[in-house]
C-alpha cells in the first residue's frame, strides 16, 4: 500500500496540463488550456484545464476532476494504478507501507511472473522480425492473412521457433529460474521414468500476447502452423497468479478507448478476427481468451459500454454460442445485438475479400436484435405452417431469455416483437413471461437455500469441543452401542457411540413421558438432540449428558399443545315418533359404552340435535335423507317395530310435518304426535 507521504509527493509534482496533454490536444487560452473533450464527441472545444487549480472541466458532458481522476476515467485505471503511472512519469520512487514477509514474498513472485512474461513477448517479437526462420514462417503467415506491419507491431505479435528448448535456454541464460518458467506455463517440466523432460509449450507457433487493461503482458495464445492432426490448433497459457483466462479479454487494452468513444463493443471469437477488425478501423473489438464468454468478461466490457454486438461464426456452434451470450448479457443488464455472417465466413475472411469499407457497412446494416436473430437462425420461413408444439417450445425459449432482462421497458418491447413475429396474443405471452420470471426467482431461492445449507453443514462439522468429526463411509452396517437400560441399539451414523450416551430418539421418548405438572421442560427443546434433522452425534459426549447445539437448540419455545378432552357422549333416547320410543326405549349402558366408529358417533350427534322444520318438505325431512336414516341400526329397528310411514306435509298445518296413516303390518297401531301408540 502506498503511504500518504508518497501520495502527497506525487500530487505535488503532477502538472495536470502535461498529464492530459498526453491524451488530448490542448491549446492555451489565457490562464487555462482548452481542447475537445475525450469523453464525448464534439466539434467545438468545451474541455477546459486549469493548471493553477489542478483540475479539468468539460462544459459539454460535465466531466470534471484532477489528474488522478482523469486517468481513472480515461484509461480506466484503479486508484493505485493511476498513482503508479504518475510516479513513473515524474520519476518518483514509491515508498509503500511495511509488508509482512509473506506479503513481500508473494509480491516478489508476482513481479517475477510479470517480468518473465514481458521478457518472453520481446523475445518472440524479436525472433519474428530479426531471425531468418521467424521472418519466413511467422511473419510470412501474418502477411498471408492480410495483416500489415503496423497492426502486427501494435499487438506485439511474434513467433516461437520450432525447437524443443530454444526459449527455455535463452531464459535460463538471462537469470530466470525454472520455477518461474513453470508457473507462467512458458516451459513444461514433465517427469517420465525418473527423468525430467523439459520443452517449450509454444514451440513452432505464432504468438498472440495477452495484455492487461494497463498494458502489462499476462499470458500468451499460440496458433500452430503445421498440419499435425494430433496437435491443438490453439494453445493458451495456464492460469497463474497473474493470468486467469475467464477474467481477461483479448484486445481490450488496444480497444478500450475506441469502445468508450463508440459506446459499443464488438465481440468476436478468434484472435485473428480481433486484429483484422482493428486493421479495418473497427477498433472497438475484443475476443474471449480460449474459453466461452463468462460473466467476469462481460463485467469488464460493462466498464466501458452497455452495448454489445456479438459477431460469431455462422455455423451451428457459433449460433449456439451467440444465443448463450445473449442470455449472459441480458442477465448482466447489457443491451445485446448480433451480426450473422454468410456461411463459411467470419470477420477476417470477409474483410480480406471485400475490404474494410464493406465490412463496416455489413456490420451496420445486418445488426439484429435478439428476436430477429432467433427467427433468422431457427429456420422458420412461414410462421403459419409451424407445428403448434414447436411454436410452444419457441415461446418457452423466448420467455426464458426475456426473464433475464432487467429493464422492464426493454422487456415489454421484446414482448411486442415476439407476439408479432409468432402471431400470438400479447396477454398470453405476458402470462408465460410472468411464469418464467417466477420460476427463475424460485430457482434462485433454491440455490440460495442450498448454499445456506452447505454453510450450515460446514459449521456443524465440529463438535462442542471444537474437533472435527471423522468422515465415515456410507456403510449400512453401523456399530452397536448399549443404552443406559442395557439394550443394544444401532449407534449414530455420525459417530461410533458410547455405552451411556443417549440419542435424539431416546430423549424424545423420555420427554413424552413427562407431564406438564412433572419435571417440565428445560430451556432447550427436549426433543432436539443436536438438531431435528436426525443428526445423532455421539462422539465426545459425556455419559448421560445431552450436549446442546447452539445453532439449533436455543430458539423460542412453542407452548405444549394441550390435548382436548373427548366430547361427552350423549344419552340418546329414541323418542321420535318414527322410531317407536315406547317400545324401543333408551339404549343400554353396555351399548352406549361400546366403541363406535367415527361415522357412528357423528350419526348419534346428528340425531341428538333438534329436527329442523321446513315448509316445503326439503332439508333434513327430505324423503331421501330419511331413507338413509332408516338404513342405520336404530332406523331399521324402529321401522320393523312400528312400520312408520314417511311423514308428509298436511294442508291444515302449513310448515309442519304430521305423521298420518299407519301400516297394517305394525299390529294396527299408529304413532301419535305425542309419541304414544293408539289402536286403530
């Protein structure tokens, strides 16, 4: 870390007009300097620099700040990188705060990796320009691809001789250790049969150095020139302390200023495509380094612009990669477009055939949004003749991609385009989109819960004593531990068990035996022994002592649920006229105490309730309901005893049901309204 005294010395020595003058053409006007703003396109100068105040101000776009802020905005440096740039410009030695031995050693290793990478780039470039074999093979290949000497030097391209240890021997002579050469991946050390084989990783390949944003060499990408079928076409540097291919974009150092000015970035597949696009004056072009597009690479582009145009090959692999890039770009809040080249064409071949002007026109005229690109690559010519199942799958694919878009206005615009292209209703499409968004949120929530569960599982791998539990194999046969009662039981899966320890199941069984008026419950859930998930840990416990789990046990207690007393049984008396209460009488006690099913109890309670009267013959007195009651035990007994006819409504007593007319089979008796039997 740079100390404050060094920062103050840097700021005192800095002259802002000299710093900005390295990037902007300034003219003196009075006490100030004026020029065209580098942060936006303008014809009339509105960018002012004040040497006396040490600040700059653009009255067109509003950008303002000091020399460090200018470097951070224009060159996209971090704060320490801007300070180091100024210190190097004014020859100020940076005094950093005292580092530990470990930090000093790590910084020394990183510096060594940077130094050997820069040394290798200079060596490969020098070989290609000065060595006879390098000029014939390496430089000849680049000239065949139509690259000029200027663009070759701008990108620092080179060539590695087709010899096993040419670069390694040269690096050793210049004092670089084998450890540093191996960490950068420039040299491969391989042990075979007790012997160490040493050879250059990039032998016989043309070299594309990969730069950081500040211009330091991080790694290399080498393309083979021979026609060996077993050899890989491209070989890239392995990941190291200074290089991670998922976090780097090839050509970003050369393209960052052009991307900021054009407010657009072209994303291509190959390194040669980047160089060829720069030569065609499409300088805002980058490529991923030996890997598919990653989120980290998109975030690098986002520092300069939010508009990305994907320019991949027109084959099936390129189309699939472009559709995947759309989803990643939408998820990061970028505005994505694509350009589809003709079959067997790429930006480099198209530029060689038709020139830079035609290439720029093609990129401008054939730019498509997501919906247009999807329709163009799906092979659909007539939407009316498409199969409904395929159309449904297309809608699902569209909505899954639209669910990633963060801007609701952009999302709504795409919905209108898709509805028009597929000839579906917008409301139906919006409902499908809402479902896709809900599914995405649900999936994100599940991932979050899984991650939380993993963290809790890692935290729970230590016992109360702080020692990690041993990892046991998934063996169905567990050792047997004896309980306090002497009976054998399977031991815990997480541990081997001890003779006197209790597991969660035993504690729960003991807890169920306690009543509220007894010993009661403690401040810990009595049913939880180290969690409710069946995590029965028995290692390191004291005999008979339950070890609490601080993460799970100490939580607010729920009140014990009181068991409700059983409802009082009703002494049912069959005194209704239709049951013949005079003959049947009350039920016996034995029958009342006999266990009944839930259906029988409900039937008894229903009959105990007073009968509702209805004036229209409906309700509980409906003949069908009475017929159901007759099928019960009491109904059948009463029917056999009294042979009661179904009640009906009479005219003299509106709204009441009167029993009339007896059955001859009942012995000539009828049931009177009072419940007494009378002779006919």
